[in-house]
C-alpha cells in the first residue's frame, strides 16, 4: 500500500470513528470532525481550484481551474481551463488552495458523485503534493484516439495514426485523406504533402468541422510512423 492510499484510508477511517462517537453520544467533548461525506459539492465554490481526475465530464468547472487528467476532458472545459495530461491517477480529488480544503471523490469527478469533504491539514497537504508532482511531469493535453472514435469529440486536440490515401487541393490549403481500419478523416495542411501518399503517419491537431459540416483535423504536427 502506498502512502497516498494510506492517507486516504486514515481519513475515511477517522470519519467513521467520528460518526460512531456522535451516534453513541459517549464523548460530549469530542472535537469537530475534519471530514464529511457529501453529494452536494460544487467545484465553483473552490476559489483557487486544482483538480486531479481520470475523466472530467458533465461537471461545472471554474475557468480558473488547473486540471491534471489521465482520461477525457469535456471540450468546453478544455477551452476555459488549464488542462494537462498525466499518467493514470491514483486518486481523484479537487483542492481549494486558498482555503485549505479538499474534495476526495469516491466514484470519480462526475455529477452527484459522493465525495469526502476534508479540511484535515495533513490530508490536504498530501493531496496538494500529489497534484504538484503530477503537474510538474505533465504533458500538453491531447486525446490519442482511433479515427473510428473521433465522432462527438469536436473542438479537442487529438492524435491519430493512419495511412495517407490521397492529398488534394482544398480551398487555399491541402487536404490529406487519412485512413485506418476502414475509417477515413480529412486532415488539413498548409503545404502539399503528396510525398506522404501510402505512408503511415501520426497527426496531432484540433478536431473541428469544415464549412460543409464534415469533421476534419487541422494539423499542427505530422510525422511518419515506422
């Protein structure tokens, strides 16, 4: 068991003890509990929020938030927050760095999920250390997907692999027809890339719609895959 898991276990265990004491009424001078379980949390109440999560979907996130995510982040959240990509997270939580409090999510950062609200200084400090370690080693956020899985992810930065089937003039630029396992996506580039035909490449760029409504990737980086 690592230190983070031990800290979380101690907090949850301490909460259970506090609840038991309150129920039996055996200790009238008991201290106020440092944590409580809640489903009525709101991230918008955090003044200087940082979030560590797998996925961040269908929740109201303040524009000032810094997010370290190992899974998918809703496009609207990406547009207004500072989002970074990290390896699979060991715990999902949100911290208010100004007020010294945190939300430790028991079922992920999702609407109506149960969370442990804690003001225990040692726990908050340990979670903040976890966040800073992840943030210092993070990468720019990008979703690594198959072409077949791009549907519905408009407005996000993606990375896909595929074989160049054709390169065509497109408006004032060029369009690469990129294919993988029978699925095709258009990739817009500034210069003619005909030398890449039949080559397998990796494309990173923003997934958006062209003026006819079809999804395309506006390429930021293209490289051959060996």
